[in-house]
C-alpha cells in the first residue's frame, strides 16, 4: 500500500500501519481517506479475519490530528472535519471483524480517539495517552468526549479531557483504557497472538458478538437483550454452531467454515 499507510497480511491477520513517522503519524485528510479505503478492502477480504492497527516507528501510535490542516478552517469546515473523523472511527468501532490497537509511544488527541474506537487495546510500556485539545483551545472532535467516559467512567475521562495531561501505560491499564501492557519489543507479537486466539473461533459468532456488544451498549438493557437473543437465534442456525456443538460432544476440535 502506498501513501501514508502500510498493509501486510499473514495468518488471516491484517496489519495496518500509519506510516508518517516524521509527523509522529498524525492524521491528515489524506491519511483518513486511505484508512477508510483500507478498512473497506479488509472488510471485504475473506482472507482477513482480524486487523491490527499501529503506528510506524517507536515514538508514536498516532500523535493526533494534523494541526496544520486545521489552520484557517471556518466553523462549518471544522464541523465537517469532525464529522468525517467520527464517521471513520465509527466504521472502526462497528467493524465486523476484531480490530486490535497496538499502541506504541504517543497516543494523543485523534490518535487516542482512534484507539478508543478499536475493540481491544494493547499498549507497550512506553505508550502515553491523552486528549490535549484544551491546550489548543479546542475539544476532542473525533468521538473522544463520548467514547472515553463510556470506557473509563466520567470522572477519569473528565480529568483527562479537562487537564489535557498525558497518562502512562500503567495508569491506562489501571483505569481500563487498555487491556494489556507489554514490553515494546513484544507489542506486535502479543497483538498477533490475541488475534490468533480470536480466529480459532467461529467467524459468524465473532461477528455477532461484536455487533451485540457494540450496538447493545447503546441500548437500554431490555433492548440490548432483545438484540442479543435475535443474534443468538441467527448464529444458532448456522453450520458452524452445529459443528461447534457436535465437536464439543464428541470431544474433538471444531472445524469452522464461516457458514
């Protein structure tokens, strides 16, 4: 893949790398467009069962949006920019295959919002997280004011957003912002191991689980349970469900086909 992203595949896992290390992998408009296209291709690629998102180099996952592109925007243009980023990150959040953020170095502003939209976050020990927009006279615009409190609670989210200060990987793990913290040299391998553990399971069940959690978390409990029951009924009728239950009874490994 040319431009600002690199794309590699292997073992059913796609590795999508933001490749602007000199700009600390900041998200400019071109990068957002390339990421949308890459995700669409990964979504439609039957050979890709999970995606890892990371940043090139050791300094940054994504250090934020490209501030230079924001200079001189009108209020309507700024709103349009925010909606564009929100739409892309919503695409990540509702992606039908597991998306893992492998966070190396600075994960700030739009980069933190990108990580928040992923399904699972693995951080290296040198990762630093923050929403520093208030220090620029701005607020998070790519979903940070909404996803961060849903993930870590209102108090912690407001502390991060109102102070604009960074937290380290240990604190991020403590508050539930990340799932694991690993040595920098093990970041991608641990992320791949996690994806491989996902891919041992039935593809339709993975997709239904993602939909149940992502959509259900936005509904009242009764509505979420109704969604869960409907999805349970759908996967129950699949060939994979019959194979999985039969393999369990017969005490053998299942052979899932995604049908």
